[in-house]
C-alpha cells in the first residue's frame, strides 16, 4: 500500500515540478508524520529535493526541468484557468493544442473528464498525458524537437499541421494587450500557432492575469479575431474593452 502511494506521489511531484507540503497532504490524505516519512524515502531514492515549504522534482533533463519551472510559475492561476476552460470542451471534439505550459496544465485536467477527443499538438508532454485516456486519438506532429519547449518546431511541423483542421484551437501566449492582441517571443512557435489558428473554427485563449499588458516585440493575433478568453481574474476596464470587440470572457471575477 505504501509503495503504491509512493509511486503515485512520485508521478504527482514530477508532473508539477515544485509542490507545497500542504498540497501533498491534501492530495494524499495522510498525516504530517506519514508525509515526512514518505518525503524522506523519496529523497533517498533521488526522486525529489526538499525545499522550504515543499519539494522539488529531480532527475529530469535540463529541458524538462526548465519546462517544469514554467509550469510551476503561477501554477495556481493556470489551474483556475484550466478548470474554467473544461466546460468549453465536449466529448468527441477535434482540438489543436499549443505547446504552452498553461495548456499542459489544462491537459492534466482534461484527460480525466472528456473522452473520444482527437487532439493534434506539438508538445510531447501534453501528448503523453492526454494519451493516458485511451479513448482519445492523440497526434503529435512530426518535426525537429526543440529541447527547451519539448515540442516539435520546424518547417516540417508547419507542413504537417496543414494536413489537419480542428473545431477548437486552445492556446496561450507570452503576453496580451486587450486593445491590441497577443504577443510571443519565439518566432517558430508563433508561426506554428498561426497555422493552428487559421485552420480552426473556434479560437480559445487561456491566460492567467499576470499576462495582461505583458508585451514583447512579436505581435501574433488581433484581439478582434479571438472567440473567447479564459482567465482567472479580469478588471472591469479590460472586460469592457473585450466585450466591445465582441470577445466572450470567462473568469472567476466576471464575464
């Protein structure tokens, strides 16, 4: 029984990168003393490293660790966004999913609540998680793997995507200005998103509130071309701007 719990705890920690002690205790419903013993055992096995107030997964590649850091940043906000977005997906949907950490967190929730999905994605970790639901048909695009985003990202990837169409494109971005649109920092990733965008009937942007007015030099999509935005929190001014542009907003604070 303990080994089974340790195995589940290992997967839980690796999928999140950094986990607070209280989060572990809530997830596994064990006492503080039992949790301390489990953490000590997993540390001996090289699974995790103890940090102040929590634990950090170890043993992955540098690329995996970097991606896990991105996942851990504002993870609670990403999870709020993901939980709201679940209602937008129906069993049997055909989806394009981008390579963002926000969509990866969303995929962890999606895999257990929706079935018979056809998913096309460039992110290897997202594909692996969603394929754990055996009713899903998951397609990972061909192409050269970028070790820092753990996704396929080259001309071959873009050519492959042109063979598909989706009902919904679920994606995130580097930053977002409600008056203008989305911004990126990776040219290849931006070009891949543009193909997914053009070949989808509906465009759903998932962003946590920290990305509002975060601007880079690479503009990607106009606000007017989005169908819906999911965020954890939004101010009345931004909500008014988006409503005037005909963009639906779902959030905990309004919309």
